[in-house]
C-alpha cells in the first residue's frame, strides 16, 4: 500500500520486509489507499522501484477478470 509513500516514505508492509517477501515467494500487489481521486496513483512508481531494489521482479495485477503475474 503506497498511501503514505510520498508524504512520509512509508509503505505497508514496511520496506525492511521486502527481502523476506522475495525470499519466501509471497505474491505482491501494489495499490494505494486513496480516498480522493487525485491520489489514486500516489507513490506507485516509487513503490515499483523500491520493490525492484529489493530484488522483487514481478507484481500481481487483476486484469481480464483474473490475477496475472506481471514484470515490474
């Protein structure tokens, strides 16, 4: 969740857990907790870069009525 990434640098889960997430193979979904339309993509690009930096190469996207693994 990228809700606070631009304002405070925080994500949920915390960035220090990304290596563990990669190691045990937890599927990753990137989203924002935006309650205002202009915030809907807030922090998404930064989150993608943080995940890449942690060695996570793909995320899951709901597209065409199913979850699909997609390269970041």
